[in-house]
């Protein structure tokens, strides 16, 4: 006796599942400029590598004798595992064509199990979010005949995954409620411009409290990539998938592995002559930091993260002689590089990422301090700044700081953990202290200035007198800066650091849990 009839029935149900919400809803979804969940998975993963789990889970209808399947609506979450660049990953994709991705058309255990799969098989997790993914809509009340006390089953695994495996979340449509939380609970997130939005509750709900807003006005990429809720925006779904692949290329599959070394085809001894002239002698003039970052890391290896929020700090992943590293850098074009509340939060989150996945940190420093003023105080800048300082202090990964220009105040002190041994180099343009001369001179010499016949001339005289003490060579004489280096030697020194750091990286869980 053969089991072929059952296999035939299995294949029929699999075909029905692949029809998703049906031709009409699939067409409407595509007309909105979006790919279906299955097209997304195919585009994201290596060709023919997807192994689906729970394909035939869904809502089935049977005939009068309760034996013949008459209708089938698949669950609106597609889960499974596949490969990206040959490495196995776990994938969870919302199907918006089935009840808009709402949970009342889903099977909660699928969502829980894919998180557990990633956690226990130690696989990077990619969430393709397009819907609420939570309790569904108020229509659920009538459908099930009762309400419920909110609970997010499986959230403990979501939290644990942040300290175990790389988690990427892509906002690919209208994402609300638990769907929004699933995007935020990630190491790296991307939202697609125009076709995707994210909110705690959508426009119809918000309208009940008096705000009539479109989806993009309420939660478009213009909002969330500038407030830090989402790291980056992409112009298309294809770009979002490419960003996902590139982000993962710098990281291990889990904390129990080490980040893999990449190509070593860029000369580690390469020197860029223009670096000698890039920092203006006038400390009030700005310069561009990103070209400096790109000049000292392996060519075309810098992958910036979160460019549009916390903008006085630049964060990203790169390679040095093939070794993946985490890069922090100041942007003097934004508040002179001063740390704002957002910048401090960005630093904390990024240092946690480096610590979790064993990435050595390179910090190119030009920090005049924390941002000052009424708005900075209202933003609780010092509170967020202390959290960033604590993250730097708690980090155990190898650390190398390059003092490009200003290093002032408490924020400047957070350029590294001074209690540890770190490699540290200063460019001749280095300028440091507890307070810039221009900021503290009038207060420090108040009596002398008030007694002068010409206070302005006296101020200029005092400033000129103090200027000689700012020389980095004076600091080096006391071994308060370890080395002053030719800026053109920065790349060779950083490549040496990466090679020294490589054998020091230790796999395993971080000492403390990661917070989204």
C-alpha cells in the first residue's frame, strides 16, 4: 500500500499556501509597489536555498462530512531557514495579503518558533515586517467572542536573541503595534522610503485622539530614521535586502563564533598624502570626517549605520586588513562634533553591538564635549551621556583611539576607557583639556580683564600667552599622550591594531544583556 495519496494532498495544500491571500489581494499588494512575502524571501536569500517550516499551517474549511478540504487560507507569517552568501539564516516574513498581516489570521506559535530556531540553532535572524503582527484588530472580538489580557508570548526569546545572534528587521509596509516592536528589537533596522511606515497605532486610531495624518506624516522614514527608532532608510526593497546582506557580512552567526576575516587585497601599509593637510589650523573651521574614515579602512569597506540620527557621531562597520571592526568617528559639521542626547544613545547602542559580536573598536575623535545650552539640558543630555560613558567603560573588546583634533570635557574623556590598556594615537592637530580656552578664558581671568584699561586687548594677550601650552608636544612630554603620529601613518597603525586584536577576540555571550 502506497502513501502517495497523502503526498498528493500535501502538495495540493502547499500550492494553496503559495497562493497567499488570493489573486486579487496579491495584485493589490503589488500595485502598491511592494513585493509579496515569497518574492521578498527569494530576493533576499541565495537561489533555491529556502527551507520553509509550517507551510501548510492556516485556516482550513471542510465539507459536510468533515473530510474533504474545501478552502484554505494560509497563516500570514512565512517562516524557515535559507542561506545568504552560503551561510544559514532564519527568516520570518509577514504576508500582508492575508488580513493585512494581523495576528487574527496568524498562528502565534510560528512567530515564537522562528525566534527559538534562531536562538537555539545560533542562526542570524531576519524579520521581514509588514503588518501588525500582534493581537490583530478589534474585529477579533467578534470573531472569537471574547477579549484577552495582553501578553507577548515568546518575548523572552526576542530579548535573548539580542545577546545571542545578529537580528535584522526590515519595515516593508505599514508596521504597527507588535510589528513596530519587532522592528525596534533588532541590531540593525531598515525602512523603505514611501512604501513603508511604522507607528504604535495607525492613522485611523490616532484620528480618534484628534490628529488627522497620512501614514507617512505619522510614521514615515523621514521621521523614524531621524529619531533613531530605525537605523536606515532604503529607496527600494532590493536596497534593503542588499543592506541586510552587507551588515551580516561583518558579523559572526552568533556570539559563540568570531567575525570572519574578509579579503586582504588592500595594502595595509597604504598611506594617503592628503591626510597631512586635511585638518585646518584654525580650530573653528570644519572638515569632512567621512573621507578620512574611508581613507584609513580597507577600500570600499565602510558600511555606515544610522547616518540620519545622532548626527554628530558617525558609526559603522569596516575592515582593516580584512578584519571586521566597529568604527566610531566625530562629525565636526554637526554641533562641532559635540555629543547630544541622541548621539550619546547612538554611541551606547553601537558599543553594545561591538561588545556583543566581538568587534574591535576604532574611534576617530574630535569631541568638544557635551552639547550645552537650554535645549541640551531639556533633552537630559548628561543622563544619556553617562549611559554612553558607561557602555564605553563596560566594553571589553580591543579599542584604539585616534585623537584627530578636539578632546574636551567629560564627553571627550569617554573616547576610551582610561582604566584599560588601549592603543591611542594623536595627530599633531590634537587639542585637548577640561575646557577650551575660548570657553573658559573670560571666567578664569575675570578680575584681570575687569582691571585692564583695554579688556579686549588684554583678552587677546592672555589667549596668545596660553596658546603655547596647548601644544600636544607638551602633553607628550609628560606621557599623557602616548604617541603623536604622522596622519599618513594612520592606516598602517590601525591595520596593525586589527591584527593584534584578532587573536584577543573571545567568543561567548556578553557580560550583560543588550538593550534595543
